[in-house]
C-alpha cells in the first residue's frame, strides 16, 4: 500500500522556507521529505510557507508544498486528500494527529518531535503515544524526556536525524584554519551564544589570529536578538555575524574552520548543526545537556561540557586551539567515526519501515 499511497508531512506551527534558511526542525522536515521523494515516494509537506519564492502547490526536489497559513489550517489538507489513501507524519504539533482520526483514508500515523521539552506539543505525550502508531524521537535523551512526561516507552522509536552527505562534504584536515571558530544556530539565549562571545573576547588577546563566524538569527525561532549585535561588533574584533544563510554557505564554512562551539545552556533534542559539522571533519565542543552527547564522542571527535560560565568555556576552547595537532586528530576521527553513521537515506528508510 505504501508504494501506491501518498505521504503527507504536517510541519509544526512555525514558518518553513522550502528554498531558504531554516531552523533545525524545519531543515529536518525538508530533508526527510526530499529523501523520501528520492526513494520513490509521493510526498507532500503541509506547513506555513515563507520565503520570496514560496507559494502554495510549489514543487521543490520532488516534494509538493502546501501552505496551511499562520492559522495552521490542517483541515484543508485532509479535505484535499480525502479520496485517496495517505500516510501522515506529524512533526511536533499534535493537532493534525488528532484530526486524522476523522478520516478513514489515513492508513498510518507517525508523530515525530524535534522539541526540547514535552510541553508545547499540543497534547499530553501519553495521549500522543496512544493515538499515533509510533512516536519518533530523535535521540535517546529526548525519549527519556517523553517517557518521564507520560508517554509509554513501548510507543517510542528513536530515529536520529540524518545529514546531507552530498552537501556537507569533508574538508581537508591539513588546510583547515584551526584559529577559526564557527557557531551555527538561532541567536537565542537557549544556545548559550553569550558564553561563547565572552569566551572569545577573553581569549582574543592571547590568540590574535582567533576568529569567530556566527551563522543564524533569532528570527529562526521567531524571537528578537537577546543581545546587542552591533555593540558586539564594535567591542570585539574578528567576530562576524553572517545572519541566516543557505545550508551550502554553512557547509563551506565548516569545511574550512578548525572548531565548532555549540554551548547550549538548555536541553538539546539533537543539534543537527553539530552533526553537520562533524561529518565535514570539523571537531565540536557541545553541551552535554541532551542529544549532543549522543553525537559527540568526548575526547575523540570533540568535547562535551556542562555550560556554566564563560571562563569554563574559554578554558575548554583553549585546550583545543592551543593544540592544533589534537584538533587535526579529532578532525580525522570525526570523518572516520561520525560520517559513516548518519545519512538522510538511512533515516528515511527507517520511517518507511514504520509507515
């Protein structure tokens, strides 16, 4: 039945740009949809579309996108498909999952969450687990979170996010700039960017060649910047804010940099950018508060820290930038250990097995 039916992915109530820069959950939804299409499935994504080229009914990389608008009108999607069999994948917001019970043409129901908490899913996790055929978590840490919130462990399957290996290709270990640090993500307090900026400012006098490239904006999470970007630019040399950019630009930066730092101070479900960094061979310093500890092999492909103060983070960064040979070894380890483990094709195949 799967081969002759459609797969409809309902993204959460957050804008999604099919062709532009996105946050982690949006990037994962697009990548999963695109890979399912590459594997021969008929795939649709229902989301609040944004972007200059986004329009209802557009097709990109074999996926058809339907705009459900800021009012999150999932009903019109079910009405559109009511005369044909569909499998649904509901991402992060349970509204479409509940509504699907009224449509007998829905063959199977998967619920996947990228959220860093059990709140905000629109329904208690226990009910989600009872309605969905399977609940998908992107890390074991996230599974523990949902089980603690009342979802049956038997209802949950852990399927890590994948990575676009054709886009995030390996950098050359010998040609990396090991005095260049990269941060990629939303400029929100959750990500601990203030700790990184303070650490960088403290290290800069001792390491004059040190540089920090920051990719992303607070708008990726629908927020305002929580610090004065212009003040930082004036106060600390060699920090560059690149804003929200396409994944290809981030991939290029990761291939040439020496270290990625993602010092999240709150729970991280997965951290897709940390995975993308390591498959290019870029060692990573990441928070142990969640899924990053399932991606980073401490001492081998990077370092895990519990973000507390900028002084602690600065010491951790210095322990690596002061030893380029150690970073080179970690770079090689990341390519040998992390890169073979992850791909969107592998992730999509696991979804297909559950549908």
